[in-house]
C-alpha cells in the first residue's frame, strides 16, 4: 500500500511511499486527504513520464550553472566565447537570479530580469546574450528533467541590430600586406582571400592546404568545411612554406616558437602591435576580422549564390543574407568580377587609398 499511517506520530500521521530512480522514496504529510492526493499525483506523473520533476529543480541557478559550464560550455565553446559568457554571467545573471532555485525561474521572473537589465542601462546585445546564457542553462535543466519546460523561451529577447560590415577591397588588402613581413603578409592574405576566421587560420595545418581547396576546421562551430583556394593565395602559401623550411603536413601554418598554436594573447598582441600599425601606416582603419568580409564580398561580386557564399564562409544562408544584404544589393550581375582577377589587378597597382566597400569598379581600382 502506497499510503499508510505513521504509528506514534501526532503532527504528521500519514506517509506516502513510491519507487523512483531505482530507489524507495517517501514523504510524510499531515492529513490523509493530502496523502491520497499526493499519491494520485505520483501515479499521474509516472503515467506522463514526468515523475522526476516532482522533487527536481531545487538546485540554485548559481550551483547548476557550474554543471552547465562543465558539461556544455567547456567542451562546446571557444575560449574567447567562454570568457565573454563568464563575464556576462558573473556581472548580470549571478546577482539577479543566482539565488533562485531552478523551479523558481518562471517566465515572469525572466521577464523581470529583462526589464531590470534595461533599467540598469545594460545594452541590448549584452542583455540578449545574458538571456541566451540563462536559456542554455535552463535547457540543460529541462533535459535533466529538473524543470518541466524552459521558461526563458517564452520571453521575447531584445532585438539584435545587424552591424553593417565594411569589407576591404583587394587594393587596400595589398597595401596592408606591403607594409608587413612575409609571414604576417601571408596571414593577412589567408584571412582576406580565404575568409577564414582568425582562430581557424591559426589552427590550420599544412595538410589542410590542398590543390584547389583549403580544409578548414572551425573552433567556433566544431565542424569542417572546404574553401576554394584562389591561385594568388596558393602562391602566397607556397612562398611562405618554402621560407619556413618546408614544414611537414602536420605542422601549423603559423605556429608559436614552441610549435604550438597561438594563444588568445598572442593573437591580441599581433593585432595590436603588427596589424593595426600596418593599417594606420597606409591610412586604413580595420580589424583582422574585416578581412573575412573581404573574401565574402569577392564571392558576391563573382555572382555566386547566397547558399554557396554561406557554405564557404561557414555560416547559414540566413545569417549570410542578413550580414551581407547591402553587398548583395549593390552587386550588378552584368559586372561580375572573378576573385582571382580582382586580386591580381590589385597587386599590379600601388594605390594608397581605395573604397572600403567594393563596387563593381572599386573592387579592383582606386577612386
């Protein structure tokens, strides 16, 4: 019998027994009617497959976030992303919802969180990131059966405004390359003419440099993709490999002195001490990530479809269209420019200034 009287007890004379998760469980209540109702709830939850939720969700968000970090953030996210997530969680989520139990995080609590972030002057991008972090934490709690549903999904997130990208035309890329030594110039060439992310470039090994394509492993999406190897870039890579002493296929293209991949601070130092001074020296304002946009713009001005451009860039067609909508709108199908021709034309010129956003004419020539 699952409902029984507790002998010798005055204040709580009824006990409900049930089996859950391979072990016996019990709960003592004050009245028989309450015990019968609780027993019926156990039967209902067992039939629906939600019995684990009966006593789940009692962990604090701050404690469960550590489990989320260990099982999701550390194995799935890049170092730079984890660093940013930790900052947002510690600064904006921990003091506001860290003391709540998982079951106490309701859509109403999340909605109040969003309002509080806005009143505190937290920008929309950061507030949006904070809500998505909490949503990911609660998603794991839902998977574990600790909550019945993810309450964050029901709350509208702050809208994310698309930032207009500013690709560098090949003539500007070549101006920057001319101000650098061979290794740094080759890295710039790889970023601008293959569209790889800086983290991808710094983890690329020579075995990934094939005859007509680059095999790129993304540290962001944890997936591989192939990128067309443009002949001018292939020439740059050949020269760099010869100058590096013909390293093996397993060697990194741009290793540290200890043959290991660059650390995050190595990249930041390179950006600050090498790339930015080279840009400033030729009158250009840019960051290394702008070079990725340069490659995408070259593909667009070749007349490739959104699907193919997105595939080579390593993101979805939807993201590709929203990010590069203005480039697609400016493209004139009657003035297609092969990417190889645009690069070679830029290398035959010596022009200090050029349009930042390529046009059919400006992609390979100065104004």
